[in-house]
């Protein structure tokens, strides 16, 4: 799965939950929040320092470390 697809899946899950739990939320606020959450979750799984937590939740077996930096993951524009 490509990074873009992974973030899109996270956004969809978050958007659906937030729409159910907060039915009156503005679409622009919802979109902004889901993009930020997806970027942070994606970066966190790659070992980026997000919210003061820097260790990755998983590591590659062959190298032991993620291949992308936090800046690379958090600053990728969504298409």
C-alpha cells in the first residue's frame, strides 16, 4: 500500500467516526482535522516524533529503523 492510500484510509475511518459522533461539525473543520490526524498517525507508525513520542510502533526487520524522517512524513501534501 502506498503512503497516500494509507493516509486516505485513515482519513476515511476518522471522518466516518467524527461524522457519527459530531453530526453538526462543519465540513471544512472535519476535513482539516482528518488530514492532520491521518498525517500524524502515519508518521507515528513510521517512528516519527509525534506529540513527544519518538519510538516507532514497528520496525523493519532487516534494518531496524524506519526509512523516512518525521519531516518527510508530516509534510507530504495530500493529493
